[in-house]
């Protein structure tokens, strides 16, 4: 479980995220993190948070944003707000490190999503843009459909594709929706994991943050519009996994 003061790093995107306020601290209301973005660093591409508002307060450096069809360059002292259900991405637009505070409301599964994506990048299980294997990505998208979606593609199409892909991911390669590191148990589930075992990379002292007035707690959206994936017989899934995907990643940590 992420705790206040914990840091995780993504060596592919150049991000280091230090959590200043967590979902556990705020009863799920908000996550606040200090983000350092290395020169040339950027996140993989446009995405949408369907139920969350994301606020960026630039502490140092220059950060570029694409929000909807517009582009913006933000510098020290500026604030950028991305409303829920708005396509966006960001990158380091300067020559040195960029630092900003990121606030996302409500928290939902944001922390767990970052843990999974950062751990995959750390272990070499993503491409050069920080995107994991398509089957694993489908499993993550299915699990975190309330946290992140693609722009343009109709949501029902995304949900169906992710559900089918998640089933195939487990059947063919035993890719689950969460990842903590080699040897960790990975299981498909519609329930959000209660904790994670990704270790803290380092600790930073707390930054002075003035918290906004607390809003009323919001219920966590679910993806129950689609039925759960059909169970896969153990014998069948094992044989398919051995014949098409090779040894599972539990025995071969270097697999995609």
C-alpha cells in the first residue's frame, strides 16, 4: 500500500513520484504527489480520466501539455487544471528537470495504476514509450476502466475489447491486471487490490501543501456494465499457455 512519503520511479518516462497525500489519508478523496520529470521525459500519450479532475501546479521548470485539441506551455508558478473526461498528456518542455505537484480527485485506483505501470517499466516489461505488452495492457485497462480510458474510441468498444483481452491475457500468458515484480502472485479479479508490495525507492521530506477544503466522499465507479470474464479451465489455460506463450513470467522474469 502506498503511504505518505513513498516514492516510485519510472526509468522509461523519466518520472519520479513522491506521494504527499494518499487515498488512505483522505478516505479516497484525493491523491497529491510531487512529480519530478527528467529532461526529455514524457508520459506515453493521450489519455482520459473519466471520473477524476487532475490539477498540475508547476514548482520548477517548463511542462508542456496537450489538453483536448489545444497545447499549452506552463512555467513555474502556473496551474493547469484538466477536467474529468478530457483527453490530455504532458511532457518536459525545458532543458532541465521539471517539478510539479499533481492533485487528482477523487483518488479511485490511481495509486495502484501507477504502481503497476512503474513496476513494469522498472523491470523492462514495457516498450520504449512505457507501454506494456498489448495483452497485459488490456488486463490493466479492464481492471482500471474507472481510472483511465482512451480518447476517441467509444467507451463501450473499449470496455468490450479490454474484457476480451483480459481473458486472453490470463489464458495465453498469465498476465494479470496488477504487477509488483518477479515472483509476485498475479491473479485476474474485478476487485481492486487492497495493497501492493512494490518497495519504496527512496523517501523525501514532506513538502508544505495547503489542502483544499474537503469535499463530500464520492462513491467509486465500477465497471459492472460488462459481465465478468468466463472462467477458464485450469487444464486448458495451462496447455494453451505452454504451447503459445512459453513459460509463465513467474518462472521467467525476463518475459514481456
